[in-house]
C-alpha cells in the first residue's frame, strides 16, 4: 500500500500518518523500489560500453539455469 501511495505522488510524511507511524523513518521499511521503478531508472542510465536495453538471456543460459 505504501508503494502504491508513493507512486501516486503522495508525500512520505502523509503515508506515515496514514499508516499510524510515529515518524517518516519508520515508514521507510515499507517503501522499497518496485521492479517497474528499477527498470525506469535503468532506462535512464547509459552503460559506458555495450548497448542499452534489457538483458535477454540465450536459450543455452536458460537451459543451464533450469538444470540447477
């Protein structure tokens, strides 16, 4: 719930009050980056070498990982 509120633009102090927390610091343990947020951050970053974009594993790698 805290992440949904944060992503909707609600301030952390309001989320802390809504959850009944004594301080904003207490709310921090509930606020973690979602996969979508991480992907958005990665899209903004450009690697020094290589091509930007999402990693796509080869079938060989997937077969190996599935065999573990």
